[in-house]
């Protein structure tokens, strides 16, 4: 096997070198890399703000920042992470790269729209960065009215514009995936032979196209209210500030499934590959993605139990919230059952998958506390909620993202990363993460509110533990950046299928040629056809 | 199934599709998916409308009377007619009738411009009568405060609709240029077809807006 | 030794109920978490790859297993739902004899007014063993009243009146937080609830300021703002008589009816055109901007003192039905 010399075959990376060939590309794989770079930039920005939050919270007094500055810091942490990292990360990087490959197509249905979606994302990001540099915004990532429309004197509209624009990027990506998966599958690739990552991407795209337009309108109305005082959210003119919450959460709750469904898709791929077994209960897992997407549209009011929403509405939303928990539980059980009689190896992607199982489990289970009406009254708007969503979004989504990045790195770049450092970083991230966020459950139940930069002294020890964890977590995230970049030049050259995995993406060269497959594949097997395939590894 | 360039494939076939039929299917399906997102986009405004109309039915009645039903009805007829000319344009493209396609596209565009012209007239009238939400808004007692919400929703919904009409005009222009260049034939008329879908959708949105905004209280 | 608190104080009748539900969910979730983690760990070790060419053994999905592990979580989820809902409904229905305290959140302080007239800022005195209902409003943006030791919380929404109730069980001082982000000094918008034995509380009340009770202040406003010109006791006024209106069913123009609760009274003062009583002209001017949130509450307290549910004060009030519709209906205002 080749070691330090670069791959010599023509592939989608070395086929052209000019900036123009990258910036005007129609190749979904190059667009995936463009997204990878941009989302990583926003991840670092959001991470920097997170560090600042935890530094302030080392001490009970608000002594590091002025109150206004702290308010801007947590807002911008949320905006950067939610809209510019978590929503696009897996779909626009891994999804863009893999969906056509996994279904045996040459590209997505609309390559130019794919490129447009990246430019729109960048434009939205630039507006948001302008807001940050221009002094920031302090409304919280949720932009609740009437604070955002009548009281805040920060760059609300500029930030809103950035988010509004980037929403179209999300819609276009979703729309592209849906059409592609319906219309461009290779011969023999029936729906029930699709890899589960494709099912997950499909369900995610449904949510993206249906939910994002509603938050777009909410932002437009906030901007109009702020400039023209039109009255739609202003109680002094007969408007209703709680209407904003309905419009906002109608999108923002399904949005969390946009963040976690692709992650679950990645985990299915990782577990299948590293246990060399088909995922137990394939159809149940596939349908559970759709169930989560559909039911997830009807639970938004669980963010509003104490908002003056009626008790009856609360009842309906709580009931549906418990229903949506069930398909997630089903997935976890199916993944666990897949391990039974598998052939399990512990490379870094699988360590990330194990980490996901533990952390998503805790995150999802703590959602059960929040769904209960009478209990949520106590923990709503406290650090309990903060801990819950970080467990699912960071412990879930980011673990899966990193696991997927490592798993498909050889396919995307033609290089292998350093396995020792990768395992070390995965463990460090797991430890750092738990230390950061588990104490926050306790803080929340004791009553520590969100978005506070001062707090009663007796809560300092738990906050210090959390900050210590955050530091470890930050270092843990930094390490892969180094060795992954290093591998681009110095990593061992990867073969077509270093993991011996099933899936069409592994049946073409690493990195692939621009049109993915020299000859269009014809599919005859189900997904994850490992059974009795020992000779593949002999 | 061989990849690569087959003997004589249509010049409009993009390289990542295997056949013109697949490309057509994908484009048409794509337009339907896009229109679904548009329904949700307008849906948020419809939700706000429903909420406030339920809360303030008297305000809605009083404010709606300031809209000119005649102009609204005229515009509705204009748009329905334009959907007819659009459908005829699609048919013409489908039968390879280059001049017919161009003619019907031009008619559709003209009708669209008429619609927008009437909207300009209506909006100017609102401006003159101080019915534009903002610092200049004035309305008779006793509804002077809450009526602003009606007009905010009116401008947001019709403005959003008008924006989609303007974009539609751009799409028509693009199709017209294509038609004049002879791009469309029985084998390939997909852009006209999906342009038509978009146009019909914008028409349907107006058909909801007209009664909801103009005909409040007219039974 | 370290005295690091890990669990909140419990000082209300709700605390026990909320904590019981909490521990139930802790138990169920811990069980499943430990079960899954143990299985994953066991399988990970037991089925570790031993040969480079080993693959997993085909195991075909057992429908029975799938259905079981769908049904069991579903049942448990429904138990949690039901339990949470029943605690919530108890929180949503203040008892008829609850003592009302009017609460206004304003950037960045909490103002409390007892019906007897005491006003407090950022501090709230309440007795043990007596249900207390906070009637909550906001002067500006959305805030949220949160008393962790009582396990209660409710948003203060401008333009609306919301309520929360509790019954304190233990003397002491407990923290109160604003827990809906409201701007610069959000973290500083905190206070304390001082729970006292009933006797001490009565003494504290008696030592109150010389200003009148809520309804007296409200009556003064009613006269000063000339409300009395139109809202007369008889039927000759340009506005409806307010005697006994609170809690009653009011018929509006167009035939709809509405319950005259705090929210309706508040709306009638700041947005009088919204829902006009049948048979009256839309003549009432708006008082938005002319009265503060606190003054609105004083006016509401005054109107309540004019009798409830169609009965003028002095007549025997109808016994409050279990789960009375209008919050605070048939309360007794002590003077």
C-alpha cells in the first residue's frame, strides 16, 4: 500500500486547481468541502463565544464582562451555533458529499442550485458577522418580542437578515435532496435498499422545506415591527407578543430534528460498518426518521407551557411530545441490538458512535423531564434545559458529525488520519463534554435561570466544574483540526474501501472522480449486506 | 446502463441526468416541492391573519371597507385570465408552436403588469389616505390603533404576493427569450411547464387573498 | 463538609408533588440508561472483532421485540404525561380562597401590591398555610416570575394578565428570579420571598403604610380618570354598570359572550373597542399609556370590590363551585 505519495489517479480534487474551478463548481463533492470550511469557521466563532460564557460563569459575580456584553456573547453563541453550524453541518457537508454517491447518481438533481445554496449561506453568514463586528446583538438566539422589537438597541435586523438569508440555503439543500432521492437512484436501488443515512437525509429535508419558511416570516415581521412599529407584536396596539413565539417555535422545534436526524443517519452507517452487520430492524429505523419528522411539527408548544398559553394547549403539546420520544427510543434499541453478535472494532468513528449512544441517551431521556407539564414549570428557562439541549445537540449531533467526518475522511480526501490521536481526542471530548454539562442538570433543578451572568454563591462549585469541562472539551475539539489537516499532506494514502464497508460510496475510488462512478452501478443487494461475506476481508 | 455521451442526446440534457425524461421528472417534481415551501411561507402570514381577525372582527370589517372591491375583483379577473394565457403558452410550447408560445407568454406578462399597475394605484391611494402602517398611519376612531394591524397584514401579504409576481415576470421574460430562440419543442418544454406551475401558484395565492382581505363582511 | 447544595429547598405544597414526579422519571430514565449502557458495554466486549475477516452474524429483526420496545416506552411515556398533566392542572387552578397579590414586572424590578395596600419591591411577604395567588403583569417586555423553592413559574406578558398560585409550608427566605430574558439587568432582577408564621404575617400586614388598599386606590383612580361619568350604578350611563360584573358572563355585540375576568377588564381599559358590550356605543377612549400596569391592577381590584358574578357586595355570594371558571372569583377582599 502506498504511503506518503499523493494519490495519482485523477479525482474530483486534482482535476482542476484554479480558484474559479472551486468557486464556480457544480460538483456536489467540491460544494461539500466549501461548506465544510465555512461551517468550521462558524463552529470556531460559536465555540469562542462559549468559552467566554464559561469564563464569566467561573465566579458568581458578573465581573468579567459588562452585563450588556455578556448578553451579546450568549446571543451570538446561540445564533452562530444553531443557524450557521448545527443546521447545515451534517446535511450540507456529509449529506452533499454522500447522498449522490450512496444512491449511485452522478450528482444532485440541481447542481447549480446546490452551489447557489452555498453562496446564500455565505452571504447570510457575512451579514451576521457584520452584526457581530458592528457591536453585536443581545436578544438571545430566540429573538423574543417585545424585547427584540421594542427594547433592544442592538443589531437585531442585521442579524435577523443574516439568519433569514441563510434559511434559504437550508431550504434549497432540502429541496435538492428530496428531488434527488426520488428521481435519481441508480437501477435496482429501491427505497428499502437505501442506506439509512439517505432515509435520514430525506426526513431532514422534509422538515427543512416545511419549517424554515415560517421562521423566515417571523423574522420579516420582527424587522417590520422594529422599523415601522406595525403593531403585530405590540400589545399597546392590540398586537400579541406571544404570536411571535408560536411562529418562531413552529420552525425551531422541528429544526432540532434537522440537527439530530442526520446525526442518527450517520450513526446507523457507523454502527453497521464497525459491527459488519446490517442494522437491526432496518425498516423500523427508516420509518422512525419519518415519524420524528412528522410528529416533530406538532410539539412546538412545549417551549411555551408557562407563556400564558392555555392549559388545554399545553395538554395537547405534552401528549404529542411524549409520542415523538418513542421513535427515538426505538432507534437506540435497534442500534444496541445491532451490536449483538456483531464483529465490533474500536476505531475512532466507532468510539464516536459509542459516545453518541451514551450522550444522546441522556439528552433524549432528559427531554422526558421537560415534556412533563408540571415538572417543566419548575425547570423551564433554567440550566436544566441548557444541559438537555447541549446533550442532544453537542453530545448527539457533534459526536455524530465528527464520527462521520473521520469515517468518510478517506473517501473525501484519499488520506487516512492518525488513529491514535483520533481515539485520544474522542475520549477527551467525551470526558470534557460530560464534565461541562452534567453539573448543569443539578444547577437547573436547583433553580439557576438561563442567561444569567451572576448567580448565588452556593452554585459556584458546580459552575467551576462546568467551566473546567468546557476547557477540556475545547482542547478536544481542537485536536482533530490539527491531525485532519496534517493528514491532507502526510497521511497514508487510502484505498477505495479502507473499512471494508458496504455501500456504493465505497465501490468507487478514493477520492472519487467528478462524475462519481465511471460506470453507473446496478444494485442487487440490500443495504449492509455483510452476512457471510468473510471473503471480502480475507 | 452505459454512462458517457450517447450518440445524439438533446442539447438541453444536463450531464448528470441519464435521460431527458429523468431531467423533466426531476425538474417538475422540484417545482412542486418548491411550491410546497411557498405555501408554508405564506402560511405564517395566514396564521397571523386568522388570529387577529378572530380577536378583532369589528376592526377587520371597518378596515376592509377601505379597500376597493372593484379594483380587487378586476385584478382577480386579470390574474385568472393570465393563468389561461399561461396554460396556452405551455400548450403551444408542447406542440412546438414557437410563435404561439411567445405570444401567449407576452400576453401573460402584459396581464401581470396590468395587475401590478393596479396594485401601484391601490398602494398610492393608501399612502394618500394615511393608511400605510408606520408613523403616518391614521384611522378613524374608534379603531385607530388596532386597524394598523389589519393594514400591516394587508401590506405584508399583498406585498409578498406582488414580489412573487415581479419574480414571475422575470421568469416569463427568461422563457420568452428561450421561446424566441426556438429552445422549446415537444421533446423539451420543461422550463415553460414549470414556469407555468409557478405562475398558477401565485394566482392561487391571490385567489385566497382577495376574499380574505377585500370581502370581509360581504356575504 | 463541603456543603455544596445539590437539591433545592422545598417550601410549598407543590414541591413534594413536583419532586415525586421528578424522582419517578429519574428512576425510569436511570433504569433504561443503565440497561442500554450495560448492554452496549457488554456487547462491545463480548463481540469484539477477533479475526480480520470476521463479519457479524445475520440476526433477523424480531417483530415481537420491536413492538415490545415500542409499546413499553409508549406506556411509560403516557404515565409521565398523565402525572405531569395532573400536577399542572393543580397549578393552573388556584383555590377560591387564595389571597391575591398583584405583581408587576418592570425592567428590572418586581413590584408587589397586597390588596390591603402594602407595596413591596423585590421582596414578598407571605404567610404559611394560606394559598397565595399572584396576579401578574408586565410594564414593558416579557419577564417571568420563578420561585424555585415553591416549584412555580409564570411569564409576565405585557398586554396580558397571568396568574400563578402556591401555598408556602415552611418559614424562611427563598429566592425569586426573573427567568425570561429581559435585557441588560436580567440577572439582577431577583428578589426574595419571606415566608412567615400566620401570626407574624398579620403583624407585618398591620404595620403597613398609610396608603389605602388596592381597591381604595382603584376607586380614587376611577374618580380621577372620570370613569364614573359613564360607568354609573344605574342604566343611564353611556357605559355599562360595573356592579357585580367581575366573573360574570358578558354579552358582546354580535352575540358572543365572554367571561369578565382580569384579562377582559384590563383589555376594556386599554383597548376598549376590541370587545364592546351589547347595546353600547364604541365611545370609550383608550387609557393605554395613561395608566401604569400597577394602576390597572388597582382599577381591577376596585371593580372586583363592586361584587362578583352578578352579586353586589353585601349579598351572599353564590358558593364557589369546585374548579370555578373565573380565577379569583368570589374572593373576599379584606379591608
